[in-house]
C-alpha cells in the first residue's frame, strides 16, 4: 500500500460503483468476498463482526469509516443478531 492509501479504499471504490442504489444491504462475509475482487487479501478485522461500533459513522474516531464508506458518501448501519454483526446496511448520505 502506498503512502496516502487506506486498506478501505476498496470499500469506497465498491460503494461508488453502486450508482443506481440509495441503499445497499449485504452480509459482511459477502461484502468481504466482493471486495476481494479488488484486493485478493482484503478482510475485515474480527472486530467488524463482533462490535457494531466498528461500523461507526464518526470519521474523527474511526479511520475505517473516513477512508471507506464516508469517503464514498454513504453511512453504515450494522445489523446485529445475537451477539454478532451479521450484515450492514449502507445508505447514501
């Protein structure tokens, strides 16, 4: 990765391709699989599956959101079942 790049640039790029959608709901594992089309080594950290706070829309406290979904103009809303995040809903905004 070059200086100034983020691991989450691939997420930003994927969301930017969702031009005809205002809402995207996807399981984290499926999202991870799709992002591997851009970066074959891409994977979310275990905390993305364990903690809804990982999907925070606060760019000051959370660099993943700053370089990922917020940079693409989306907000993330995790869906928790049991004690784990199973999918995320992205909304333009």
